[in-house]
C-alpha cells in the first residue's frame, strides 16, 4: 500500500520524494481497525473510480473474498453530477 498522505505532502512541496509501502499484515490491520472484515461486502468509490480500485486490490491481497468486492466505477463523478441523487452534507 502506498502512503498517499506522504505523496500529497510531496505534491505540496513539504517533504522529499519517498514511497513507503506497507506489508500485507499492516494493510490487513489497517482495514480491520476500521471494521472491515473478510465477511463484509465492500463497495468502494472515489472521485472517478481509479483510487477505489486500489482498495479492491489491497483487500484482495489480504485475503478478502473477490465475490464480496465491488467498485462503483462512476463514483462521485457520476453521483455528484446528477440532480436526482441525494447528497448528505455535514
């Protein structure tokens, strides 16, 4: 797993260039700490579906059942641009 916060900081000019990859065990612990288990059905989304596919890959890497993984490829690009879809604001 790539540390995207580090990449974003780099893009803002705050740190030197460095990629940090996490082990499969660290990735698994990260998902489990957020309540995602292999028994869960998971639907990922992001702005246009590309970053969400990374989550699917990492979930599969740590043993999640592929039949329980889906990517909403239209993601926010599709949902947020429609007038008939609800959007919850904080």
